């Protein structure tokens, strides 16, 4: 549930964030939905019979970024045209933007895990004369972490070229027709890091089967819960077991 890249709390409108038991509040239900950003907006913000918000009409349709969870994860897409048939040239054409996007994502999250996706359209002559076959394939670069592997576009290009050669080789006849897009995905990477306290759902707390200690002076809730589960104490005449408070 997202609103301007922020998490919308339950019981609030997904569009404006106002308290509402429904997905949309009473006001938002009267608005029109933008066909590009999917927000419900007043009529004066969508010109004429257009279903696109003013700001959305001026977005670059070839390069689009998406974020969620307060920029913890995101992706950016660089779209190709019919003239883009060389992977190396296409990547170098967007080199500066790719580097800036990567650096911004790392600056916001310190360490990120990221990977690239490339969609390529191929063609070849069919068995029948005058028939051309088309196929679209997606290639991936395995996920990497920024604390171990720095962004190396030359290596990215080399890996994509090897994958494309493996696909179009062996006398398959497939030739690149167009590069549809290059996409960079990233997400915040925090291995073995505990988070802050999250209240236990009532249905689970009523079972008295879990330990969920709340801290007020630090963020060590998870560690304390582990220690409490490992260290039982006995009390009372019936030798009942309980965990330290």
C-alpha cells in the first residue's frame, strides 16, 4: 500500500492517506484515475478527456524510475528504440545516468543488492520464403552487493554479450532486432541486522507461544527475545517455567 513512496497505514485511503475503512475515501472515489501513475485526482488536473495527469504527460517515457517502502527498494528503466541494436553502445549512451542512479541508491541505503535486466528482441528468416520470425528474450546479471562489488559497466556489457552470444549462437540464425530496455533493480541490504519492535498480533499473542520483548532505550528487541527464549527460570510451588521479565 503506497502513497508518494511512503507506506500507508491500515485504515487509511491508499490514494490520499485520509482515515478510511475502504481502499479509497469518499472524496477520492469522486476523482478520475490517471492511466499512468494510477492516482485518483480532481478533474482540473486531468486536461480535457485525457486520462493522464499534467505532470505524467511531461515525464520521459523512455526513462522511468519506481520506488517503494521509502526508497528501500526501487528500479530504473532505460528504454531503447528501433535504432538500438548494439548492447555496448546502448549502455554507454546511458552510462552517466546509470552511474548517478546507482550512486544515489547507495547513498540512500549505504549498502544495496542490485542486478540488471536486459530485454532484447530477435528476428530470423523462417523456413518459408518471405516469413520472418520474431522472439523476445530477457537476460539477467546475477545479484551483487555494493559493499563487495563496485559497479563495473564494462563487466556488465561483457556478461550481457556472452549471454546473447550463447542464445544466438550455434547456427540458430537469431539476430538482434532491437534492445527494448535495460533495467536496474536495487534494494537495501542489511545482512544479520535486527530491526525494531513490532507488536505481536492479538491472535498470536493469545496463544502465549512466542516471546516478543519491547525495548524503550535501544533497538535490541530481537536479541533480548532470543536470550529470553534460551534462559528459562523456575518459580512457584508447581515448578512452572517462565521467562525473565
